[in-house]
């Protein structure tokens, strides 16, 4: 009997240790309960219908293997900056960011506005769904966190299109790429400063560069995207 009780106790301890190790894989989160609840919310049987994740929840999902789907235009990404895509351990390049524009657009100078604007093409929903599916190796089981610049109409439309085409795990990141980049640096580590801020390029290696700072926070872009 004593041996049986000892065996049961050792089994319980082993399960607790396994759970602790699994919780610890999030690394960033001190609150293991938050990470577990986030997983239950977005990976549970109810799926991600009408779900929008905060940057904190999305960071927990990233640790659980979700990928980010950046639906901004290529020219927009080039102008505003890419989202973090650090490599997996042992890899030389990141593979967790999928960039497929919902609205294809180019930056052109508008004389009336006195600035560059985005010349937009009409949304091709079927082509978008095919491109995302191809980027996911043909699998509709991919877990995707969708972001445009601010978590706006493009992210909502992208989620609708993907779910209609058969994707089951699609969630919008609240605040979009701007909020995501403000919260996490290129290695997915938490930024220490809240709100909008900049990082100066005062290192001698940038002496011949025209770049003086990298901005984070709210974008000044006022484009009305047609979806």
C-alpha cells in the first residue's frame, strides 16, 4: 500500500513538473494562468469566431506556434517597416510571418494632397485566399494572427475571406502592426517604453546614413483603404 501511495505521489509530481515546463515555454509571461487561459480561449473547441486578440494575448499565441499574417501592401511594409520575425532556435531566418497583401497598392505622389498616397487596386478575395493557402503549404489548419496597420477594415475583411475559404483558426491582432511593433522588438522581447518613441542611430556605423531614428507607435498614415 505504501509503495502504491508513493507511486501515485511521484506520478502527481511528474505531471506538475511537466505542466510547469510547458507553462514556462512562454518565457515572457510571469502569469502562467494568463498563458493557459489565452490558449483555452483561442485554441478551444469554439474556435476564433469574432475574436480579437490584444498584443499580450497574441504574444502568448506566438509562443504556442501561431504565425502572423501581415495583410498590408508591399509598398506600405517597405515604408512603415516589417513586423518581428525572429528565427526559431537553430534556424538562420524567421519563418513565422506571412506577408500577403489584401489590397495591392503603390505609393505615388498626389499633387492635390501635396504628398505621397497609396494608389489602390480592387480586392481580389479569391486570389487572396489562394495566396494565403499556398503560403501555408496548402493547409487550412494554419493558426493565423491577422494584422493590417491598425487592426482595421483590412484585417476584418481578411479574416472574413479566410474563414469563408475554410480556415478555422484566424484572429485579428488589436491595433495591428503598429501596436505589435510598439509592444515587441525584432526579437519579440518586450519594449520598455510605452506609447510612441524612437530609437536613435547614433552609432558610428551609421555615420554616412541619412537615417536618424526609427519610429515606433501610431502611424501618421491617413489612408482610407477600400475593401
